[in-house]
C-alpha cells in the first residue's frame, strides 16, 4: 500500500445548480492531468457521473445492496473518461425510505473495504446534493472523509441559502475535526452584477471565490453528447476555465471555517440586494423608455 | 406582522417534558404495547421493526418480569419484519405487505395488530395504506404507530387500544346495556400481577351486580368483548391516569360516559369505598352492600388470625416503607400500607412517567393517603436517582420495607431492609395468578410482605 | 480479506464471512462442502467469493429475532469496571432486566459478589429524532462517569441513531478527551446485519481499537486469552494443570484484563462464532497467535484443542500427562452414561459453532442426533484456518447429520423441524423455541451455562443433565394434551419448514 494520502474533496450545491457538471469537469481535468480520480455521487438520483460515461447510468452501491446479501464494492465502481472511477451512492425513490442513511451506508462500505487505498487514488471527489437536510448528507464533511469542501453556487438567492446552510454544517463539524471550506465555485456568472452579489456573500461569510464559471453553450452541447466539456471541447475557453478550477483545487491546501449568516442577517442581506436589483431594472427600463 | 394561531408558551418545559438518561429502566418502549395486543385472547401482534425490537420488549415484559410467559400469540410467536438496510434505505412497506400476507396464511387469530418500531416511523413508511389494503379485503388487521421514540409502553397501550377501537370495533349507534362496564385499569404484562388482579377486579364488579368487558387476560372473552365496548353503560377507568385518554375517546366516539377512580382498591377499606362509588354511578347500590358485607366477613376473619402474628412478633416488623412503582400500584399499595397495615411512608416514587397534565392530580391523591397521613410523591424514572432518594429516606430504627423491583435488590441489602418485588422488573418472582388487589389479593400481599420479613434472617 | 481496524464501524459478518441465516438442503456434510473450507480456499479469496456456493433462502414470514445491539449490550455491560451507554430510544434498553438476570446469576456462578449490571440509556425521544441526539449522548457519558467512576465507557448505537446519522464517533472522542478514560463507540445498529453475532464482532472491534494495549511492554508467556460467554470458570483449573493462566474475556472481565490481551501467549475459545473476529485480529494486529484447532468438545476435540495450546506455549509434556489423566478419569463414567442413555434421540438448536460442538458431545454419549438447527452459518471464520472448520470436524469425527438446517430461531419452523426427526429431547441455548417443544411434549435441556458441555468433564455434565431433563417429560406431555398452537392446520400439516421461502423464489 502506498504511503501517499488520498486527497478527499466534497462539492456541495443545491439541486440543479450545475454541481454535477462542475464536479465532472473537475474530475475530467484532474484525470487529464494524470491524476487517479474517483468521483462519488451522493445524490439519490444517481446521475452525478453520467457525463463521464457517455451519458450512461451506472448501478449504484445501494442498488447492489438492495439485490444482494453481500456487496463487493468493486461491483459498484465503473471506469469513465480518462480512467476516472465512477461511483454512485444511489438511494430510494422520492417519498420513501431514508436517503441520508443511504449515503452513510454507501460511504461506509467503500471505507471498510479499503477501496481508496487499494485503487491508490490521488483524489476522491464527492458530489453531494447540498442542503444538508439531515445527518446522512453531512457524512462527507465529517472527520475522516473529505478535508476540503467547495460549494457550487450561482447568484440566485435560493442557491446562496443552500450554500449558507452548508456553511452552518461546516461550522458545526469544524470543532470536531470535520472538513473545512475551500471556497465558492461561482457558477453561471454572466453579468458583473452576479459577481457582485456572490463576492459580497463570500466577503460576508469570510470565504473566497475559487473560480467564476460563466454560463456557456459549450457546456450544454457537451452534455447533450453525454460528455464533459473537457472531453467534448478540450480546446474551448470553457474547458480552460474548468482546467484552471481543477488546478486551483489541486493546489488548494488551506481551508477555513466560514461564518454562516444567521436567518436575520441572511434576510436583511438578500433584501438589500433585492432593492438594488429592482433599482437596476428600473434604471434599465427608464433607459429603454428614454431611448 | 406575523400572527400565530396560538401564542407560544414562554415557560420552561415541565418535568414531564424533560427526558434525561435512564439507568435500569422500569418500562419498555411504545412498541412494548405489542403485549397489549397479545394480552387479548386470540389476538396476535405483528411487529414492523428492527430484528431485535420485538425480542427485547417481550423478554423484558414477559420473562424478566415474573416469568409470566409471552402468551399464546405474543412473545416469540409474533411475526416481525426484522427490517434490514434495505427497508431503511428504500422503505419497508413492501416488506410489511409481504409479511402480513404470509401471516394470514400461517397464523390463525381473531385479530392482528401491526405495531411499528423506530425504523418505519423514522423513514416514513406509510403503514396505514398497507393495512387499509388488507382491511378492505376483510382481513382482521389494524395498525398502531408505536415507534419507540414516541414514548413508553403505557403510551403505546393507549395507541393500540385506540387503533382497535377505531379500526376494528368501529361505529355503533345501537342501545347501551345497563350494568355492562368496560374496564380500563392496569397495564397488562408491565404489571407483573395483571392477570390475577384483573381477575379479582372482575370478581368484585360482578359481585356488585355488573357485567364486565375485561378486555385483557385469561378471564376476558377476547374480541367479542371488544366488539361489545360500545354497548357498555359506561367506561370505568380504575387507575390514576392510564386509560383516561381511551375513555375520553370513547366518550367522544360513542357518547359513552366514564367514571374515573384513581385508586385500585387493595384491602377492605379501599374496596368498600371504591365499590360503593362504582355502584352509585351504575345504580346498583343495594346489591353492592350485601356483597361488601360478605367479603368483609371473610377478610376480617383472616385479619383477626393475622393479628396474633402482627401484635406479638418479637423480632422486628417494618414500620416505614418506600415504594417505587407505576402510578397505579404506587398509589394502591401505599394507601393499603398506610391505612390497613399501619405503616408510614418514607419515600413515594412514581416511575411510569405520567403525562404532565395528570401529575397534579396524582400528587393530590398521594397527599391524601389517610386523614392523618400526608404523602409527597416524586416522579422519577432513572433508578440511580430513585435509589438515591430511597437511600436518603428516614426509615427510623426498624428494617425498611421496600416495595419495588429487582433493581432494588442491592439497595435492600445495603439498607438491611425487606424487599418485595411488586413492580417491573420482578425477576426474582414467578407469577401466574397471584394478585395483590381487592379483598383476596390484599391478604396475599400481606402474606408475602410478612413471609419475606420473617424469613429475612433465615 | 484481512480485518480492518481503521474504520470505526465493524464490517458485518455477511460482508466479511458470507454468513447466511437460512439453508435447508439436507446434510451437514453438504453444507460443509458448500462452505469455504472444503474448497481449500482459506482466507484471502476476497469479498464476493466466500460462501458463494451457498444459496440462502429468504422467507416472507419471519418472527422476531435478536440484534447486534442486544449482543453488544450483554457483552459490554458484563465488563466489570466499565459502563455501557445505550444511545437509543428507551426500547433498546428494554433488554436490561433480562441482561441483569444473566449478569447476577453469572456472578453467583463465578463466586463473585452479586450486583446489578451498569447501563444507561440516553432515552431519546421524538425531539431528539428531529434535532439529533449527540448532546444527550455526551451528557449521558459524563453522567455515567460521574456516577460510577468507570475505567471505560462503551457506547452502543441503535437503529434510530444510525438513521438520523448522529456523529457518535466525534461525540465519543470529545468526551474521552475531557474525562480521560476510553470512550468506545460500538456501531451495532440492528438493521445493519441480519445476524446478531455481528454484535460480537462490533464490541470486539471497539475493544481492539481502543482498549487493548497497542505496544505491550512485556509478553506474558503463561497467559492465554480465553474468549468466553457467561458460564462457570472451568478454564482456570484446566489451564493451571498445564501451568498456564486464563485471561477470561469479555464476560466478567476487567478493563485491565482486556488491555493485556496483547501480552498473552495465545488466544483460544470454546465457540468460534463468538471468537472469530477477536482471535484473528489479535494475531493480525498484535501477533498473539490464534489457537488453530477444533473446539474442545468430546475426547478428540478436547485432545486436539489442548495439544494446540500446548504447542503454542511449549507445554507438551504436562499436557499429555493431563490428557491421559483425564481420559482415565472420564472414560469409565462416560461408558456408564452411554449405557443409561442408550437408544435416545436428541435434537440440537443453537448458535452455529456451539451446536457443532454439542452434537459431538451427544454422539460421544451414544445419543442419536439425526437433526440440528443452527441459527446462522459462517462459511468460514475470520482467520480462515482450516483447523477451525467446526462443521467439517463434526462430520469427520462423528459422521454426518442427516437433517442439518440453518434457520434464524423461527418459532413456526421449529414445529416442522421437530416433526422431521421426532427427538426424545432438545438441547438448546437461546430463549424462544423451548416453549414450542414443550407444547409438543418434548423436554428441553437449556445450556444456560456456556461452559457446561465443554472439555472432558463436559461430556459427563451433559449426560447427567439429559438424565435429569428426561424426568420433566411428564410435565410436557401433560401440557401437550392441554394446549393449542396459533398456527393454521395447513401449516401444521406442512412438511417443509421453508415452504414459503421456496415458493417465493419458485
């Protein structure tokens, strides 16, 4: 067994924010750079790794568990683009069972079977559905799993609420050796105004923006082919953005405890921005009318 | 401005709402009410829970507690879904459906009662929809959500009773039968002596001219009695609090009145008073007087004989007692000890965690132990605290009498006292029909207290 | 696969060993053949291979069993100077009274002062299910420490805390730092394993991780770890004959005894179901050799067991002398017993490896054993040592068992199983099945004392006990004539205890 330490990273984000897209592109960029990577999807939808495997769904750890009395974790590991090991925790159908417990079980299974050591991984990247609604979803940020957490957020208030919730989770576990925050991956950044909002949020919560990722048609086109941007359009500007992001994450060492906003602060903060937003829209309306 | 429909209370949670650690427990969890179902002749509980839940609850209640035996359809007979990872993560309703289906093929019972444990209640299994499917096919199955975190087996007992009433007994708009009474009293299996006690209570009620839906135990007529619940003239809640919720529900559902008497009578004094009160309510006073007179003749003949021992025994009888038991037994036995045995209370502890709204009334009952004796009751469930309280009580220079459970064995040795195991868990007792209530039970109780006392130094 | 002590939660038995809980395809030899040992594979096949030939039945109808937490509770609260904290709603602690009965009686049996066992429940309620129970857990650990001043605190987790995802590991470590004694989380959620014996592994895992001395200063060449269950101490006198000292664990052991397990010369047990994990891990992690021999039942088994201990501790000569003395003492008595027990048929129902041993003893006594029910089956034990193939040993030494069944203590199946063989008596260890036998007029011999049938003296013990139990027949026959079973006629007429399971896959 090699002496190297596997770097474990968790990427959280509200459903639909582009978290899986971002994660898969980071994995792909790291794999391209020659690292051994595992991407571990922690979302009951089990579609985190689709674009690493030509849009194909893979059986999840929990699928196996529901069929067999005994699970060999290897049976839930599939090779994807660039030799990335793809794993999906999976989970129950909506409205039944306990998805959180499912994540605990899946993570525990791989740990007990010493898969990370066996595969001699450089990176394990957990792609986690991100509202931290119960204990199970917080498993990747507890001690002994991921060391660094990044959150994917747009400037949309609901996405920021989810990020703030995650920060609360990190604050809680930070006293007990849990993961710390690496920063925010600012997604769908198309206007300066978006940047201002997310920058302000980062400043207020004492964290940093790791990378601004613009919304891009290239990403959509790649996804339609079931591919990451790194794979489908390696020479595109967007691919450069993802490579830069991957590099920053690879080089990242010092994570911090964020300062989550309390409900009142968050409300006031978003109200302040909402006023500005309305003001800007009015201004542009006036400008249109004047024109 | 946001206006709530109801203002939030600003007081601290009361003692009843707090729940600290418990050492050496004195009840089972809500799902322990599987034995409430099993206490009804030819009724079988189906436990939807983890693999060890059923075993733990029934072992505690039926084995380590008087070695009563789990009953015909309880204990190890009860089907259990034995939930695994699969049922936790993906939900357990399919498994429950499969289990009920198979149960109906294998077991032959008048009624099946599905009780749930923590797992289905946490992962949100829709147990109701599964069971309603069977009900619509005419299968005799009801369900009660009794996940262990919801409370203890006292709470679970009322949930199960209500489930049977609402889902099996059903609507009724016929006549009521004068003289027929539904009895809600001791908690089956939890109370080590419930079978004998319910039998004696039935004998007393029949003695004053009533007919009884006893509902539980070998002297009950099983589900026919449950079906007859709405026909009864009234509900008798013979306990400090357990059964009140059920009686209130029946009042609402069937317009049926209830009589609440907190004191389960032990000994002639209490029996006479309680029977007279019931008789007056039911309108059977005349017959009651004749019965009471006859019972007292026998009772006092024995007491007279006993007095030769009581008044002349030279080697020390206890003068003060401590009791730690559920509210029903704590009250019943304390009153008997004070009023008929001439003992003084040193420590009175109620261990069944009565809901907060009943506690003042229970405390008032204890304050009025006798016209000249006031008792102060404490509500404790943690045996470590209970033992501290008993240890610090003033027993005078006589050997303390401790009415408690097996947990008090070491304490009784330490205090050089006399221990009577009258509460859960009574693991050094084998109990079948023995009773401590009414006229006959009181004599048995007295025999046991003093047999234990005289053999203390044997 | 090697034992992995790095994760806080133990890997379940079905994962490690391929354990099954239902099998009914015929003879003991067939099950032995389908298991790992007969394929000469030993350990190291890797997950997914072990036990792969075994086909497990799954019945839609099941009755209550037991769980890993229940086992952990019994084991942890039996450690004399430790306190158990059950992190659970109150129902998990409902086993305390039964447990306490075992504890008190075992203390008496071992000649120790009788007292109550120590366990606190965190008593989780609905509120804690929603908001998490970690604070309550930490407060309860502190309270356990204040009240009893223990040398260690064990925490048993529960289904409920497993589902809500309480971070018990961190909670334990924080309080450990605060109070300065080991606080050992034992992950034993009942739903995680189908068989309760995973509970043995879970508590042993915790003890190995946090109690056993990591760097033993000295080796104690005359100390032998003996993994026991509650029972008489037959070991100390037996080992004294060989000039050895017995370190009896975990039952009624002290923390000090557990710490010094890594200093011992060898580890051994009477029951490999129980000791599989412990002895293999002690060898792997601490270099304490596991005694690789059959279990000590009957003459041949006991001979081989003692000789293996002798080899490991260099005491061959005294051991041979002891064996010879014991044979001379015991053989004539066994001959007499065989005479008295002639023509009897027995049925064994208990935990897997213990059952394998008890069948051997019954056959040593000349009793016909045409059927056996084991509550689970491990196709292999953790070390994979072929000498420990208890089922293989049974078949090789005493012949096949015609009706060998794996079934997880199911009351309804026990009826059909007994119809198959119609025994004169039943030897059993767990609660739950004897009452059914009783209603059929069959007396049961309860092996409450786990030490009872083992070694040379065990053959005599069991023989004498059978004679005593046969006397109870009158009680059971009288009952049989006056009681009914809750099963439908169609089930009582069913010949196949697994009819429902087989129908489900057909």
